[in-house]
């Protein structure tokens, strides 16, 4: 589960960085969906590298692909849909 969470957090960092500006007081980043697959076990102390690629945007939501590797070998990947929306109220 932590690998999936890390892929989601990596996407959030990419999303906020690509905006080129800070969130406004009434904005919140929102993860809409994540589809993960895990390809090898990881263990405490392993160094995991995450690479996020922006696939495109539509109607204010962006699609991302994340790859998690250990020593250059794939251990997990995810497709994530995320965006920034206004806080209700």
C-alpha cells in the first residue's frame, strides 16, 4: 500500500509543480483515481525511484503515468487522474 501512496504523492508534487503557481486559499488538489499494479516486492531500506509523466489534460483534469523502480527494475506502476478544484462553500 505504501508504494501506491507514494505514487499518488509523486503525482501531486508533479501536478502542483506544473501549475507554476501556488494554490489559492480556496483551492485543493484532488486525486480522482489511481490504477496501480505491483511487479516485485520492496523491503524496508530499499531505494525506490519514481518517475511521473504527464499524459494530457481534459476539462481541468490531468492524466499521469508513474513508474516505480528499484535498481532500474520495475516494481510498480500507476495511472493517476488528478486536478485542482475549489473548496465547497
